[in-house]
């Protein structure tokens, strides 16, 4: 059954980006370390037009996520990378470039209405300014019998958690301490209960899957 | 080889205690959830004079830690449980009672010098007011060829990390979001690098072991 899932890399001290994010360093200081487990994978390199790389437990987890995902929801800042609404938008596709790696429809939560953008590789960006439930409804329709993946940032994740719209969370827990930056989870005593459903580990990352009790 | 290790339960949002800690609720609101994986274990129940309980992967991890530990270092607040230095100290042993569960020498970091206290079950509390390095030196001597375990709280852990005195970290990652409370790791860009060395999981907790590169 299709679910709404969060699939995200996080440091052991619960950050999804380091401190001092800039356009040049959108993941903040040290933030790229959270994604290093992906860059060496054959499956990731193939999707980004590169050859080589390894195939291991991590690549199976990544491939599984890619195949299960029919649509993506993300925040405006994750789409464009900058402070202003579209400041890093040289080719209409935000800082993801002409051929973004998603390969499925992407729904961008924003306060700024905008016409959809279709790019190469089957990625189409649709801009939703009516809130998370509207974005999820559109994403579900686009995903068909596949999952909707919430990609971030933290603000969007926290809105989905608070609205009790996430069915599943998969954390790729990276053995690094960032010491500051953007925390994935927000404050408040209204957190949903979690049930640990699967653990897959490799030397570089621990993939933890939880069912969310909403 | 004997190492200095941190062995601690943490929520997925990186808290080791919930918000609003009190003498009645020393782990804060919701904080007991972090230790529920222990309370049902046969090995834990036996050490606390109770019968029954289960034996599973979690009990092996706990038993392994207990057997490897030759001395414990903790903060003053973890010893006495209250704001004032010894306010919950009816029987000289702080709120741990007449027969604390450690069974090895415990070194309490404090600004308040105090004579050692020997209790039943081979637990002796020694009070060290000369800082973490002095506490570690005394704990190492007491531990012999076994490990020194840093038990908390967060402030003590952060002092050990900052002084580059921890060799190993074992996090018992509990599938719960506390939404507030006491964070295990502190801020700052001088965090040590970690290497993931072992993962053991059960339905209720994920045991993650890291080597610290100091």
C-alpha cells in the first residue's frame, strides 16, 4: 500500500544540515558528510551520469526508496537553495539544474504561487501555496500506487509530523557529530509514537525505518 | 584493552532526558521511555532483586556492558538527583538508595568535596572535585583491566568529549521523540570524528557502537 514517507540523512546529534548554510554550501558546514554514503554508490552515480561506484547494502536501500517513490514533496528553500523565493533559479529548475535527479513529479511548498516547470528526466516541479495537506493530496494523485516521499527541509518535515500525515520515517543515521545546524525534529510534547520496523547497517551509515502511529 | 566508554540511552531526537526534570521525575517527562528496553530484561531484574523477564539480544548487550565495566564516572546531579549538592541524600548514597546497582567504584564529579561513601553491593562513591581528567585517572586505577564507563549526565559527557577522553560511544537509540529535554551532545565545531563499529538491533532499541577518533 502506498504510504507517505520521510527518507532523510541525519547526524548522530540529529542535524540534517550543518551551521551557516549559504548558496555555495547549501548543506552548511560539514553537511555534505551526511550524504557521502550515497556519492560512492553505483546506482547513484548511474542516475547522475557517472560510471563506477560500489553496490552494497546501502545501494539496495537507496534503490528501494527510488523505486517506491512516485512523487516528492519539498520546501521552497530546498527547491531554490536561497533566502529569496527564486534567487537561484537560472534555468527555471532552481539549483537542481536542467535535469534534476528525482525522475518523478515534485511538489514544492511555497507562499509564492508560480506556474509549474517541466524539466528533463521526467521531473516536473509544481508549486503549492495552500499548505501541506493540499501538497500531499496533489502528490498522492501523481504518485498513483507508489509512495509520496517528503524530502525536507526540517520545517516541512515538522509540519507533516504535526499534521499527523507521515506514515513512515526512514532515517539514514550517519556517524558524525555536526555540533550545530538544522535539526530534523522540532520541539513540543505532541510528538507521535514510533515503532522500529527495520534496521539495515553498513560501515558508513545505519538505515532505521519506523512506522509512525498517528 | 581497557577503554573509556560512554554507554547511554538516547531518543531519536537526541535527548537523554525529557523536559521538566524534578526529584519525583528525575528523567523528565517521558524520559522513562528511554530505559523501558532494560526493565523487562531478566539480567536487569536479577540485579534488582526481581525474578522473571526475558533474555534476548538486548540482554546480551547490557550484560556485556556490565561485565566490561570496572568503574563508573558520573556527574553530581546524576548522583544526588536534585539541584542542591546533596539534597536527596537520606542514606548517604544519594537517590540510588542503600544498594546501588553499579557494583563497581563510582567517581562523582562535583565542586563540593566530600568523604567517600561505601555501600552494599560493592558500590563505593568517591567524590572528585579536580575535574574530568582527575576523575578519569582515579577511575582507571580502580577499573584495572576493565573499562571506565561514563554514565552521564550530558554535561559530563560533553566535558569528556571536549577533552578528547572518550574512546568509544555506545548509544542505545530508542524509537521515541521526546520533543524537548536534555540533549546528549553539545554545540560547537570541535566535535571528534566517529567510526561505526557495531550495530545490534531488537524491536525496541538499536545499539550503535562507535569508535571515537581523538
